[in-house]
């Protein structure tokens, strides 16, 4: 390729040639109504103020400055509070939102005659089509009312043989049976198994899309959401390269019903890695600051080299929960980009196919995904794991709701390495203190006493970390969260002290943590790997996935099983999360998902 051809291709993608200095825009342009870049200090007068890309005029207002956080790390400095949030690509967030929401758009069938006016009219449109018997394979055939051309809608199992194994394969996948044992027990070959995994995955996405379409208009007065992330290891495939791929997944679950709205790993199997790398080279992407790149949200080879050359310090667990929280703040403050937590090390690698997504972009897209999925929520309540990337993603997506006090956010941090005996000791001590308090205040009912103790804790909050966030230790632990502290990220004076105490009392990660624990226990490839003293930080598990795409499919399959098939007894009745939230009237059977055929088409002429 000639120099002139290279420069031409670079200009077409909107970037400067690699040798040209990058001048503008200073602020990444808004894309699809998304502008993630603004002051995220909710105590600042400029909180949520969108910066202008125009240079400041002499004598005019000077709201923001642009500073450097390191090589190729531009920061937006708020001149009112001096906070410096890192810039992010709105294009990258938009592209990631489209990836996460793709399953919500059902496949459209229409007349296959390109010259017909019904070619763009979907099947199901009244008086556009009529039923026209069955095809030789048994699929329903339809005839266009305009041109009389016929087409068929294939059955889910259209091209399968021996479909009697489908239901058993589905059950085995989500009930701790390793893939090798499925092949051996059902006497099938690997090609059949992988074909069926793809089929079950497609059916689960289609089923979830059909049911969750109701969420868009479902009135929800209060939504108490728990958000956390979980990392999963993918095994190396060659002895000569014993590095792991680490997938970071963010998930959100309703604390009231247990319904999991999404689990999103930072991996895109649909993109062509070689094509993207070549186009990024042609566009001069690597020469640009990350927020101004065409592929800002994707981990490219040069990103990996730059990341693995740096030392990455993981936050250490402290001797107390408060010290652990402080260590997390310290580690975040020392990053080049405070929102980036998935830097690669020499013991990790990028996937052999497809591309990983920078995890902070998946987080930001996850919050926008929730807004698109549920458009009729009166009040949002978010309880999030302590991670600066989650905080930034929440503020970026819900800035309007936060300023209107329609969305509240809390950090929740729990001691995670306690033994059962230690948990019981903490609960016994808490119960002892509670009984003493009740003895001093016999006029109070139990719930009133608990609220009163919590209000006392709130009045004596601890300021932790560089940003002096105010944390409250919960006075009434349970076995799931035996030692817990909470931090209100969106404090204001609109709520009275009782309302504030009730919000703190509801702060919990129990629903999403329970879902993560089910994943570990129910899917063999997600068992915790065994660490070896001689492995130099690398781990290998005989059950772990070798293909990150398969891991993603199993996570999305299991979300449907958890929401619609798994039951628990509620007031003496077996219910599923989907029943409790109003998306199902009874537990769903595995076969109902496997043979789901989508919407019923109106073919009346």
C-alpha cells in the first residue's frame, strides 16, 4: 500500500495519519445521545456539566481544563473542584451497548422478493401474509399477499438429527457435568455437542428476548439492584504459551426477586481480530490517545504490550474491613486511568480469536443496557461493589436521574475470607449488643430498634480514602454478609434520616453474589482453578474452558435457567425469579426453552 493510499484510508476513518499531531476534538463527540465525559463529583457545582470542545475565550467562563494523566492518558480537569476524570470514547460505549442489546432485537421474516413492496414488511403485519401449508421439512410456509411468493420459517430443530438428546444435554450443561462426560455418557461426538451448545444458546437468547420485551413498559416503582463483577479463567491451549485469558463479567440482579437482568463478559466473539488490527493500523489508531480512537473499547495487540510492560498492583486485603476498603482506594488512585482495573500482566494473554473489550467500557454499556431494558422505573437504587470503574459507569449513564434524585448509588463492601466460625462469632456478638440495646429501650419494636442503631452508626460515619468517602458499618450482619460496610455515593438532603437509614439497611449484594456462587457450583468450567506454587501466577484447571466464546455462551444459558427454570420455596410455593418479577406465571421447563419458536404471527388476510 502506498503512502497516499494509507493517508486516504486514515482520513476516511476520521483519524490523523500516525505522524500527524492530534489536535482536536479535545472532548470525544457525543454518539447516539451518549456523552460520558463530565465532572463526576456529585458535591461539585459542575456535577454533570457537559464540557465544550471549543477553546476557552479570554475573560469568559472557564469550566474545564485538559491535563495529562500520563502518556496518552488525557484527563478532563474540573476547575471548580479539581477532580480529573479520565476521558472515554462515546463511540466505544455506543458500540458496546449495541453488542449487549443485540439479542433483544428478534429476527425479522419478510417477503424474499426484493421487488415486492412487502420485502421490508415483517411477518406478523396484518393482511400482509397468509399461512400456506408446510415445507417438506415440516416448517410453516407463508405466502405474500402482494406478489404471491412463498417462504418458510424453519423450526428450531430444522436441521438436527437425534433431537432426543437436546433436553438432557441442556440439563447436564447447567448441572456440573463436564463436557467430556456429556460426550461419553450420551455416546455423541464433539461436533454434535458443540452444535447443540450453539443451538441451546440461540434458543435461550430468543426466549429471553421474547420475555424481557415486557420489561420495557412494565411499571416498576422501586428497583433495588445489586451489581458486582466476577472474573473467569480460560485455559491456555499450547504448552509453549502457558498464559491464561481472564474474562471479567459484570452482572446485575434484583435484590427483591433475584432476577438477573444481565451478565456481560468483556469479550466479543463476533469481530474479526485480524481485520480490526489491520484497520486500526491503517487508521493510525495507536498513535492517538485512547478516547479518540476508532477502536477505543477493544483490546488490541499494542494495548496489551503497553499494559503488560507495567507493574500491576492488586489491592491487598487488610487486617480489618476498613483497611481493605482503604487499600482499594489507594490502588485505584495509583492507576494511570482510575477507571481501568483489567490491565494485563505477563501471565495473561489476549484471546486467539475474537477480541476482548476494555472492561470499563463493558461496565458503562451495562448501565445503559439497564436503562434501555427497563424504561418505566420510578426510582433506581444501585448497590455496587467498591470499584471506581463501576462508580464512573453509574454516573455516566444515570446522570439525569441522579440529579433529579431518582437514582441512588451505594458502595457495598463485605469481608470475603471469613470462616463459618468467624461469621457465627460476629453474628453472636451483634445479637448480644442488640439484646442489650432492646433492654435499654423496651418501648421500641425490633425493626424500630434496628433502625435506631443504624441511625447511630450513620451519625458516626468513617471517612476513608483520598476522596474522604463516608462509610457506615452495618450493625446487624447475617451469614451471607457477616461483616459489611456501605457508602452512599449520591448523598443529598432531600430524604429525612429515617429514609436514609432504610436505604442503608437495604444496601446488599446478596442477590448477585448468590448468582455468582451458583455459577461456580453448577457449571464445571467455572470452578475455581487450583494454584500451584511453581506456576509463577498462572493457573490451569482440567474443567476450565479453552475457548472464551464457549464460556460466554454457558453464562448466558445459565442466566435463563436461573431466571425461569430454577425454583425456590416462597411462602410455601415454588417460584422462579421470573415469576416473582412478573415475567412468568409458572416455572418453565427445559423443553419449553429448547422448542421455543418465538412470537405468534398474525396471518389473517
